[in-house]
């Protein structure tokens, strides 16, 4: 039995409303929604539930009234496109809901811009943090963003600009289908500096101009693309080792990753490119490294990385439980770090540790043995070419021990 019919209302009202939508409202016992939508149904004389009085209370009233049936909820465009339909489906069985959709704002935007949208991706900024936005934008060339009063088109553009994500053309589409329809195109920096106020009913379409991903640095970046603390240029897990660390961690798109003893943040940043829907925490206590880490996060556009200024294991308990942990430095706290990381690690997660000194190798081995944890070990010996007069010779780098542990269920 259908208890609630959700009607999508276009911005031009009667011009685009179907007879099915009009009949549903005219026969309703109760209509719920925004007052501006009700203006298109002057024939309705029943009970109206005004959502502007407070969403939680309004939703409770809608659910209560639905017990008697004949309730219509009015929504903008397609109610199943980032709309009220998704919320209702979480509270009621699908068979008790009926949807009468109209064109969504995104459909109208792409049609006005003349852009095929079968491969477009859609992101809502309504009541959400923009953190992780630029990381998700590396997965496509065409996006539509639904903004709100806080995350305005300008705020969206400012976030993209801060994280070196400027290779986009942005179109701000306002009041689509309504009498005040307007479409304006900008570069990222132009929109970030725009002073005019946009209509609250807008959608932003972003079209990529070039394939310069991750701030132009790409994935599996070279060491030269990372800012490093000077004069100690060695505070980075070198590219050859870093790439092996990444494959050992087996980071997935939605993983949570900890990089403990982050140094320049290279492992955290490259992990973030793999878990573009997830989160990465770069944990570092050396104040001299903070600026480099933050600069690298901005330069590579990895806004899903958070710098944690703490000496591990302090602060780790406050982080989201990880699926992968890399320990690149311990500051003498190796046992405590390993214990905290292992206890926090999700089932099936991986703990990977790099060691340069014999002392660290012994610490990790003894800890795993005492805790009866299976340990896989690799010794990495890498040599790089160096010029010698008119010839090329090999220069060996320090051997690296790489330990890997898997937490079984």
C-alpha cells in the first residue's frame, strides 16, 4: 500500500507539471513541503505541513500522517537525486512510497550547456565538509555540484584553488527552468574572486580542461615533486621504497590510512591518491616538518590528508580506525606505537614498518615475536646511477628492512 507520493516540482511550475502530478496533489489529504512549491497548487485546500518550521519535526509529522495514507510530499526536481526521496527510503519500505519525478537541476544544467552527461559525476555540498572533494575529482572529467548557503560556488572555487585544482571551467547555473534562469562561466580563480551573490537555487558544473591530475604531479610522483625539510633532504621515504610500501599496504579507494612519522608526508600523500574516497592521517611531531607536509598536501591536491601534530602514540586513539598503517619513524616509541596501531587496526588491515637501523629491526622483530604475530620481511637494496667522469656508476643507498603484518579476523 502506497502511503506517501513524492512529487517532483519544476521551477516553472504549471508549465512543466504533468497531469499525474497535479492529480496526485488534488486528491491528497495532506501535502508537505516548502511553501514556494505549494504556490503551484492553489486548488489544494487540505492540511499543509511546512518544512521551514524545522526539518526533524516536519519529518516526524510526515511519517505520522502517512499512517492514514494520502500524503503528498513536494520536492524540487527529481526527489531521488540528492533529495528527500533518499531520506524517506531510509525510514519507510519502498513499496509504501510512490515517486513522480521531473527533470533534475543537473539534467537541466547539462542540457543548457550542451554537454553529454552519461559519464558525469555528482557531488552534493549540502551540509557537508568540502574535505576530500579535490581527491574525488581526480576520478572524472565532468562534475555537477549542488551547493548550499555555506558552501557557495565561491567557497567551492576557493577550496579548489587552495589545493592546486585549477584546470577546470566552472559554470554556475541558477534558477534552472525558472523565470530568472542564468548561466555564467568562470575559471576557478575567477569564481573564487567573484563578489556577486548567486541565487540559492544553483548547480555548478565543472569541466576539466587538461589531464594534469593531482596538481600536475600525477600518481606515484617523483621525489622532486615533494617539498622537503632543508638541509636534511633525507626526510622522505624515497620513491622506489615508497612505491613498494604502497603495494604492501594494499590501500583501497575507501581506506583509512595512518602514516606515523610522516616526515615530508610523501607516503601519506601517495596513499591518499589511492584511497580517494577515504581518509589519511599524517602523524608527525617534528615542528620543522609541519610546513613541508602542509605544502605537499596543497601542491598534490590531496585534501583527504589531515596533518596530526603529535608524538605517536599520543593522539592515535582519537583518529578513525585504520585499514592500513605505515610506521616510518618512531622517536623511540616503537613498542607503544606498534601496540596502539595493531589494536586500532581493522580486521584484515595491514601494518607496515620500515627500518634503517639495526636497533629498529630488532625492536620490530622482538615485538612481533612477543605478540605472536606473523611477520613478513623484505630487505630492499637499491642503487642509483651516478656520473663518474664520462661514465655512469652505481651508488648504493642504505638498505631498508620492510616489515608487513596482517591482522586476521
